[in-house]
C-alpha cells in the first residue's frame, strides 16, 4: 500500500492534482485518491509540485496538509519523441513511448504517450502486477488571445493482493501495551502460506502479509479535461475548465489463502464532473484579484456478488455542490513584500440514495442540506534583498467534504433475511482544520546555497470518525455503529533543508523533519495510545547528483525513526499497536547519453540499484523489496 502523510496528517489530508485539477475517487471510503496511490502512474510528467500547508481556499477539499500537483508537458514546435524500456528484478518489464508535434507559429500542438509496466514476480514471487497508461494533450490557439487545451488520461491496472498481516504468539492482556514488531522468519512464513501450523515461531510477534493465490484487484480511471483561457484585456484574464473523472475498482477473492475466506466480488465505481471558471484581474503591479465559481457533481456505486444469487446487492448515491472563492494578492517594494488572503464557501445538495432492496436505510428520510464548508487563509512574506533572506508566514483553514460512503454507507447482511445495515450519516459536517506555518529562507554564496527552516502547526478541529455506539438517523437505526463527527488531533514540528550547488555539475539536497502528531481520541479503540499511527518522529533525506559531460550519477537516501502501526488479530478479533523500525533506503542511479548525428538523436543507457544497502523493513506489517536492480535504454529524437 502507498501512503502520503504530509506534516503528520492522514492520507486524505493531501489533495492530489493533475495539471491543477483535483483527482480523487468518489467511491473511496474517505472520498480521496488513496485507492489509486499504489498504482498511480502517468506516462509523461514535466514537473511534480509539492505544496505543504493548508490550501483549501485555493484547491478545495482534502488540501488540509498540502497538495501534490502532477504537471504534464506542453507540446513544443517540431516533431519530437522518445521510446524506451527497462528490465530488472521482481520480474520488471517496462515500456514507454511518447511523441510531440507542433506548428512553428505555435497555434497548434499535441503530444501523446503510452506506457506499460509489468511485474511478473513481485516480492514473494507471485505478486504479479500490470499497469497500462495512455495520456494526450492538445493545445490550440485559434486567436492571439485565446487558448484551448484538452488533456486525456487513461489507466488500467491489475494486481494480485496478499493477506493482511496478523498477530502471533502470546498477546498482552489488553491492547494498551505497544508490542515490538518482530517478523516471522521467511522460511516459517513460507510454511505458514502452505497451511502448516507453526508451533515454534522463534520469538516472532507478527506474521507479515502472506500470499493469497486468488485475491485480485483491478482498477481503472479516465480523466478528461478541457481548459479555456481568454485574455480579455491586458489586465483581465478568464479561465474556465471542465473535468470528467471516472474511477472503477473491482476486487475478486475466492476461497484460497490463509484462514477462512468466502468467494466474493466487489465493484466500486465513482464519477465526478467538475465545471470551474474564474477571472484574474491585475489592475496594476501592486494588486492581483481572483474570483471564481465551481460546480461539482459526484456519484458513487457499489455492487457485490457471490456464488449465491441471494447475496447480490447494489447501492447508488450522489451529491453536488456549488462553490464560490476569491483571492487577493498585494505586492509592495518591487515585490519584496507580498500579502495574500483567500476565501472559499462550498454549499452541498444531497440526493436520496438507491438500494437493491425495498425498505432500505435512508429512503424514508427527508434529506436536509448538510452544513456548508467555509475556509479563510492569509499569508505574508518579505525578502531582504541585501542579505538574501526571506521570511514568510501563513495561517488558514482546511476542510474535507464528507464522502458519499460516510454519508450513506451500508454493509449488506445475509444473516437471516438479507438487509442493508446503515453506517453513514447524511448530516455530517465537513472536516475542519486550522493551520499555521512560518519559516525563513537564507540564500548564500551568490545563491549557490539555500537554507530553509519552517515551523508548522495543524489542529484538526472537527473530523469524521467511526463510533461503536451512534444515534439513529431519523427512523434509520445503526445497530453496529457508524460514522460521526468527532474531534481530531494536533500535528506540529519543524522542517529543515539545504540545497547546495557545490560545483557547476554537483547538486546536493538534504532535509530533516521532526513531527509530533497526536490524536485526541485513540485511533485503536481501547488502546489509550494517542500518538498518531504511521508517522515517524524523525525523517532524514539526502539527494546528491553528479553530472559529467554525457553521464550522471544520482544517490537518493531516506532514513526514518521507528513508528507505530495497527495489526488486527484473527486470534482475538482485536487490534493491537506495534512499534516498527524505520526504513533506511538508498537508491543509486547512473546513466550515459550517446549522441547520434550530432544532437539530432540520442541513445540513453541507465541503471538503478534500489535498496542499495539491503535494508529489511516493513510498512505497517507488509513486506518490502530487498536489494534489486534494473537497466534501461531509451532513444530520443
């Protein structure tokens, strides 16, 4: 599984963007991009922009801890392209090709790319995974002040899944104790996968993920974007876009694998249509004002099947929203002093959900429009030109829209008379946060080095959690618990970094992050442990790149302190908190470029050794790959 936890917060607190437009899965439990993080691959990316700190006034829902924007390249004049492939450990085979063409006058251009990535073995030799991607971008300037841009992204992925980690050995009397994570050895793990009972487990305290021969997940998405940019006057610009995003996930599991498993198929489908328009007015060099409107409509669908026809079910839900936003930017002293403020208001409209059975939950409710979401933020920065020093501060709200599952979620029970059991609450308030960060940047040695120090603080004021005892929703009961608004936690810490251009051909970047993240309510019920799970307190990175005339070498190192993670026990049907060692991962990449016909063509050879030091670490109890390598070849024209 993949995780993005910015500044000690949760996966759903980071907004994922493609070319500045939100990417999220309407059918996900938390309505974010989490289900697609593990196989999120674009064929061609020109830049990845990471913004830390609250950004909901600009980017909307989920931008509580930060945003990650994958920006695709614009086509350039002339015919260009690249074809390449790579092969390596874990059964890796990868192909990628892209072409670009544009007119000399810049009025029209396009690019398109396709890629295919296959792992035939994976970590345990049977974790095969496949991912096929297509993307295209078209730019058209029919008039001097008009631009039309169309972008399309298609992804089709499949992967064989393993079982979840499990506990082993004598467990403590309660889950208030933190257990040191000691994995079952690999040879014993293999015997366990074959169904053997392990009596002497050598001091192990948990069983890592085990092979499940008939557990598969297929995921697809299509995203189409159309963007219009119109220069109305020299200081007034309009930009509008439409985005259609369709996501689909299918989980197939049969009776094989460890423990008792029943045959089942689950299909989750999401659809989000977004229309956005805004004006950007710059009356003079001191002021810049942006005002805009956004309409969003999303749908959620879930279908389930099993060998018994009476177990089949389907659910459908949808909601829409109207959003108004504004931003004001002021610049003084030749831009050295900048002040900014933003506001955003999102108003929701719910529709009655549909279920495959009569008398299902929520159908007899009179749905009231749920609470609106309001955010404000402000920022200030000043650059001392003489000393090369910049100070900045930002304070703002963040929010996350309740997902359709959190509003109308159910589970389908076949015990006795088949029925839907309610879990959601259509009246949930949006999650809300308040965040502050302040920092200083110092440029040294004629801008050959930059030192940065930032303090951050985020308080999750209201969040959405799951309670075992919750009130009814009108006449709809929730006997097995459900979603409710609750208080969140606090994350604070410091970020320190240095970017150094040691020579004209040598770049070094290093960073250290301290994070102290706590919850008001334990994430594992009954544990009394308020430290946020999955967040190491200390993290260090080092990236060094050395360029030669036609060769380069890159070293990338990440080290993190230990962290806490939950493991569900199939022995006691309870969840326990484990302490895992942090990772010490280093990757080494080198390459050489051969010019052909001068610089008209080029042939590039490259190779990578991943996990150079062979660090054996686990992510929340799941195994990670050992030292392995890959080599590749690409031809550019």
